[in-house]
C-alpha cells in the first residue's frame, strides 16, 4: 500500500467510525433545507394595506377594489387624507399605504398618473416586499384597464415572479452547508492531529506535507459532494425549486467552491493549536461572513457603501451569484464566466496559501 | 533488514548519527550552537538537557524536519539537509504522546503506519502477527487503542515505530507520565531493539533513565556541555548520580539567564 493510500484509508476510517458526527453531517442539509423551507420563510403574506384616496373617483375606487381582491393583501381602511398614513404606520395598524392624489383621474386621462407606495422602514425587507406587492397590483390593474403604466415593476423580480423565498434560500444554503462540511471539518481534523501529537509523527514519516493535506481533504470532498446532491434533491422534491441551467455546471462550481473552503480550513488549522481554536476560527472567520456578507441573509445592495466592497472577498458571494444564475435564471458559462473566473482565482490563491502554510509550519 | 545502499561503500563503519558544527538560528536567537557528536550503530544514546536547551531543535534537524542553518548532520547514512526524505524512510519516531489513534483498533493503527512506511500488504500482515505475539496482545488486536491502558499503548507505540525496521529510532521523552515499573519494562524493550542492531536516540527527563544509556550528552544553552558514558560523566563531575551531574551543569545556565 502506498503511503498516501494508507493515509486516505485512515482518514476514511476516522470519519466512518465517528457515527455521531457523520450522522450530523449527512442530516445537516436535510434539516437546513426543511427549516429554511418551512419555518424561516421570508414570503410576505396577509399584508395590511391602507389606502389614502384623495381623488375618490370611479377609477381610484376600482384600483382599491383590485387591491382588496388580491389574496396576499388585506385592505384595512380607506381614508381621504394622506395625513392619516403616517400615524397608521406608526401605530402598526397597516404595513403599507397607497396614496392616491386628488387629481388622479385627471392625470390618468392625460396619460400618466402617479401614486405613492409608503412602506414601514422599520422592517425593511418585509416593507420592500409589501411595497412590491402593491406596485405589482397597481401596474397589473393599469395594464388591464388599458391605461398607461403607473409604476414600473422592478426587473429583478422577473426571474422570481412569485417572490418565493424557497427559490432564493437554496443557493445560500448550498454555500453554507458546503462551507461547514469542508472548511470546518478539515480544520478540526488537522487540528486534532496537532492536539494529540500525531502530526509530529506524520511529519517525521515519509508522507509529504502535501500528501497529508490532500489526504485530509479528499474524504471531505466526497462528503461535500453528497451534501450538495442532498440539498439540491430535497429542494427540488419538497419545494419544487427548479434547476433551470446545467446541473454539471452547478456541480463544477460547487467543486471549485469546496476546494476554496477546504483551503481556508487548512489555512486556519495551520495557525491554531487545537480543535477548539480551529472551530472558533472557522466559525468567526468564515461561516459568519458566509452567512452575513455573501448576500445569503442580507441583500448586498442594502448594505452601506463601505461594506459592499468587503463582500467581494467572501468566496460565497461569488458562488451564490453563480448558483442563483444557474438555478433560477438558467444562465450558462457565457453569462457567468466572470463570476466563475473570480471563484477559480480565489480557489487557486487559497490552495497555494494553504499548501505554503503547511510547509511554513515545518520550516 | 538493512536497506541496500550504493552511496555508502562501507555502511557498517558509518556512525548511525553524526553531527559536525550543527547550528540552527531563529533570527538573532541561536537555538543549537555548533554541536558535534557521533552515535554508533546499535548504541543507546541519551540526549539530555533542560527545557529550552535546544534538544527539540537538534532532534528536528537530525530527523530531517528542520534544515540546519550551518554545519552538517547525517542520519542513517544520509545528509539531513540534502536528502531529508531518505532520512525519514530509514528512521522511526515515537513521542511522549505515543501518536496512536484512539478511535482506530490496534490492527488498524499498525496497518496505517506500515502503509505510511511503504510496507507491502504481506509484510504488514506478517509483522502485525509477530508484533502482537511478542507483546501478548493477540486478543486485543481488534480493540480500539483508546481502551488500552497507558503502559500497553506505550509498548504498542514503540513497536509500531520499529515496524519498518528503521536503522535509528528517535524516542522523544517516551516514558513521560508512566509509572516506574512500566518504565522499567519499557527499557527492556529498548535494550531488545538495540541488541537487534537498532540505534536508539532517546531524550528523557528522568535521570535514573540516563544511567541506562550507553552514552549520554547533556545540552545547555544550545551547546553540548558534557558527553560520555554515565560512569565517565559522574567521575568527571564528582557526582554519585546522573542527577548530580545534571544539576551541576544546568544550574549555572539557569542562574546566568536573565
């Protein structure tokens, strides 16, 4: 048996023997997909709408009826004065308000009418969605009535017309699960050898540092692949989330992303003394940014200007762009090559740094 | 059992380990300061010194882990600076922490280290069998190492370090945390290995163990302050025990330190 093969066999034995950890790792994507799919829904339902109608003509009342008959919206009142809007929002009696000016009918007759959709900025994500609902209803109403477009619907929603959050969380979740399995588990596994003193013996042995790193990483690569498939399959079967583009491209991008994460795991493990420090290092240094700065939980466009460039150094940012593109828009290499190139570049740099960090430790 | 080697015309006359002016610096700090010594084949060589005296750094250079800053050292017939991989294949290593995997069985541990040192499957099977028989551990072969008592782990770790029949075995404080009776038994294993022709290079904190060595070197502040058989050193320093020799050497260095 070659030294490298012996090492991979040993690593695989460690993983298979620790049944509890293995079960957690295999069930993690299942739990996460179900949790995000059912519980942490960001869909907005039962939006309470207040209409401030200063015009009170046939057209404006028709529009109000259109709002009232939309399932996701609930009309909580119609007032004449726009001054009532702010107190109602402040009191939490309404989530969003539609303000129709006094000369609505005249403006419509002339060609362009303006309405104002006011949201409650205290809950920005919810408000933005609620506003979008109302705007959609208004523009649909305008289109049906043969009138001019009153409010332009945002183009971003074209690819997710129902604004279903299942469609949006899957790419981020994929990034999260892959990061967890590859970076965290690799860092812990290498730190364990240091903690127990076995790393010394491995370094004195004929095994080369690169072989040790690759041997550590290889089994987790396989595990991450299983996790990627589980996540995609569950999302498709349970929530009907589509993969509109090439599955091969998706898995190839996942592979590149996993390599980058594994390299970060190696980097972290070379700088910490034990498993606990490795865990903290990966949680704070990688998993938190992956959750908070990748656009998974918080939209990058709503971050402050100085923070937005920082999101560019988080590998997950690029991975999520690629996955969203492939899954939801059916985009191919022609569209996504830039994001993929950045991701590949990051993986290469991180792998080089990871390999060097292992050599540094010996020197 | 010796590895065929064309680079050495008369291998048996070569010392198992030798160093000449071996030096390692880290920035301004000289961890190992021009040490020169030889270890003969089949010798049990004690490598002593207080913590921070440079023992670990010297050992890292001799095992091919760390490149020397200057001077040279040869281990098992190869230059540690030029051919560390050849050195690594021909030495065994065991540390205080035994380096066995608790979550693997006895057999799996042996198999792993056999594989790492490039033994064939048949060699691994044969040597596992004889190793288990020698240690009287046949019935424990499929038990997890984590369940073995410390003394058994230690013996197993030593036998595993010898599995690939290395020319030199480096033992880094191998008896730390083990009771005196078990330590005594362990030294019997060391003698058995030495009488088979394996050179044993051992560091220890226990001065009674220094008495068991054929020759002893004592490092103080990066230099070899004393080198000889235990009897010679005791005579030279006018001490009854190795403990007395060690204290005389180590104390001035500690007092001189800021």
